[in-house]
């Protein structure tokens, strides 16, 4: 068990943290789904208090929970979300072309999950290595033919792998936010990268999080929330330059940054990287006042969602959830929504079915339960997949059921 001692300085630059971004109160770990037997046991709650660094403007949590506690038995199998699997297949095609990857190349993915991305390179005959700390998830990757090292990624792991071979491409999606020591992580990228190699890292974009009120993407498993500017500072400190960036629709709006060794002049900084950087400066991301208004916006979102649920229940309507993602747990715990408002939720992952959401104890069933119970409203918790879910569950409308999204503000979909 980790001791609840708070870190005092910024994760990236070490400056003491003195400015609150948002305080979401006490919350259990988002991915610790409960079995029926665990419902009567004590549950651990941790502060979900987010700070912004006054020097490098990295938005971050205080660390109360050790990464070992969170990630060694992780329940998230990426392959259960179709649109995400497609997204990564398209990425594999595009980057293979752009970097002319072939049988002589070497691709490493950090936090490679169940191999859903690397399997695309394997099919092209490109040598790969996945690095994934959760042994149960890594095992699934190996069964798919994706060689996987069960380790946390950082400078030490990078040195070990680099002794054999350095990478032409290192990629990572939704991992940077989750590393407890981002400097060690980026140092690892520097060590493992070939002199002319490229790193691509995807993370949810702070600018979007703020503009669209996506406070539910804040949870204990995500230690930091990057803008292009704060990422640039972090990478520069380890001798890596961001030379390109793409804006992606995934996870409510993400960035895919492209990095290279600062010494590698063969890849000039692109116009779109300069333009995005300037947009962040213009949006005020280098001024503390910009961050100070976020908390009130979050409170208003809570009031709007509760207003909707209270009036639905007063009208005798039945409400169920769709999905059991980590973000749903932040939202439900912060808003105090339990089975008094949401009867149950459903999820496609068999790993979650039969379990209960942490904190709120809402039961999780297979999607067929919706067809059986025919609720009036289906609250979509992974709102970033709402189009896909509405399509998959089109028959909800056959009994007059309606879909509802909670973010950026509670809204019934037409
Ligand atoms: Zn800082």
C-alpha cells in the first residue's frame, strides 16, 4: 500500500504547486471495478485535486497512488472499442508510408496494451516490440504474435532495449498522461531513438479539455494534462524537439506530437506545429488567469446533469447507462449519481460485466440488458464514442428510448 504523501513540486519542472485548476473532491480509483463480495468492504478514496504549474503550465494531479497499484492489473482492453482500433490501423498505414518503414526497421510501442496497434506493423512484416506493464494485457498481445516486454517504460527500460537495437519509430497513445515521472519517460524516448528516428505520442489536448468542459477525463490514472506548449517544454528539457503535430478527434480531441532528436536537422519544424503553438499562446495558455475559471465551469456542468436526472426521475422515467469507462466514474462520483438515478450500466467488455462501478456501486451488465429493461433514457458515459454507440444500439429508439450525453452539458440526442 502506498503512503498518502503528496508530491510538492511540478512533475515536469519541479516548481512548487500553488494554484488549483479544479478540485473534484474524493474519488476511488477509476478502474477498480468491484465484485459482488467487495460491495460490503471498505473502499479507498483519494483526493482528485488538479493543479497548474505557474512556470511551465503543466496541469497535473498530486500523486497519491503508486503506478504499480493502478496499472499492473489494468482492466482496459483497447480492442473492445472498434473506432479506436480503426484509428490506430489508419495511423500504422500512414506512418509506415511517411517514414518508409520496412523489414529493416524497428518499431517500439510504449504502453502497447493488447497489441491492437503493433499487430498492423506485424502484418506488414515490420519488426516490433511492445512494452506494457500489465501482465494480463501483455499476454493477450503475445498470443496475437506481438512480442511484448512486461515492464514500465523509462530510462532504465530504454537502455535495456537499446543494447539490442534502437528504434526508427517509437509510438505511444494515451500513456504520457499516465507516467508518474514524465522526465524519466521522455529521457527513455531519447535513449531508445535512432539518430534519425521519430517519436509520436498521442494525448488528450488540454485546450479541448478546457474548451469543452471534459473534466471527467481527469482521474487518478492520469497524472498530467498536456498542452502542446507544456509538452514542448518537457521534451526540450531532454533534447527532443517537437517538429510536427496533428489534431485528432479521438478522446474528445487529442494531439499527436512528432518528436526528433534536437540535433537532427533533417526534419524542419512544420507550419502546422508553429500555428498550433501560436493558437495556444493566443488562447491564453501561458497566463494563470486562463486556468482559474475552469472550476466554476465544472460545477455548472454538474448542476445541469443533476437537473436533467432529477426532472427525469420526477417524471417517472427510467435511466440506464451505457459504458463503464474510467471517465464515467469521475463523473458519477463527482456528481453523486448512484442507483438512485441510474439503474445499471452496460459494457461490451466481459471483464467488466457482472461487476460494479467503484464508489457508486452501479451494476454493470452485457449490452443485451438494455433490450430487456427498455429504459427511457440511456446516458452515454464514454461520450467520445457516442456516434458509434448510437449506431450499435440503434434499437434503443425502437421502444422510444433516448440517448443522453453528459458533456459538455447534459443533452438529449435527437
Ligand atoms: Zn512546471
